C-alpha cells in the first residue's frame, strides 16, 4: 500500500500536469475570440462559459465536501 508521502507526491505530479493541460486548453479557447477568423454570438459565449463555470463548481465541490462531510471521531 502506498505511503502518505507517495500519495502526496503522486497527487502533486498528476494534479500539476492536469492543471497545466487545462490552462493550455483555456488559452487555446481564447484564440477563438479573434473575430477576423470566427463568428459567434453573445449567447454562444454565455453557453461556453456557463458550461466551464458549472464544471469548475462541481469539481471544486468534490474537494470541499470531504471536509464538510467528515464524521465526528474520538
């Protein structure tokens, strides 16, 4: 079974890589803002950012719920 240190190191490695991938993809999405290459409506933009923000809320709640749902122990 993996030790706490190994788990923490694995989390850091995996989380950093995934976070950097997400940041890269957000930057690529930003390239679509160039109106000389793309046409979009305000409603399109609202849908995109609503979906992203919703998914961020869901994911953030996964981290926060562990602390909130912790049972009392002696």
